[in-house]
C-alpha cells in the first residue's frame, strides 16, 4: 500500500527540483503531483502535474453505505406493515434504491469538496507555497524523502495511506 507524504516549497522552480529529485530516486511519474494557489497552477504548473482530486469517490462510498442502510431499514419497516404487501424482494429493491440515491446525492456534494491535502494545508497554499505530493511504497518512499529534503523542500505533517493511487 502506498503512503502519501506532502512537502512545501517556496516557488514552482523549487517544487520542480524536488519533483525531479523524487523521479531520480525511483518514484514513478504518476505518483507525483503539485498543489498550488489557482493563479500559480494556471500559469506555472503543467496539467499533468496538477493535483485536482476532490472527495468524489469517498463520498460515493459513504453515500452508498448510508443510503443502502436507510433503504434496508425502510424496507424492513414496510414488511412489518402487512397492508403494504412488501415482500423480502421489495426490501432488496428499497435497499438498492437507497444506495443509488445516497451515492448520487453524496457524489454531487463530494465533487465540490477539495481533497484532504488541500483542506489541511489551505494556509500554505494561500500563502503562495507550492506543495509536492508523493505517493509511494517503501523503499522508494525513504529514498525519495531523502532526495526531496536535500533540495530544500520542507516536510509537512501529513502521512496517510493512498490505496486509490
């Protein structure tokens, strides 16, 4: 499983040097991205380096779980009321419908919520710093960490598993 580390640099040029150091240490190009203020990203950061993730996929999972649970509960309550005539197959349908509605509504909200790195370091980003986000497994992570720190990048207090990368 990959682990995510985040580093702060003062300028795009510093971030590019740290990015190259990580690549030279063996980190795959797809495991590196940059986050910056929107005006900096538009002008100075290539599109393939931008970290533009949102909370979309995790929101879908949470919505499916919550909506499915609500649909299941509603279906079971409907089975307990004989005049409604709902069978156990109806419970499955209400569970599925609840999961679909929950996924859909949560996805709409999750698409507008920035990813956890942007939320946690919004002050760094607002100050004009450029963040380097690294997703790697050991031993690449250790090698890249040393190489990135040698360029002058500052490690930020963030370490999380990143299974989706």
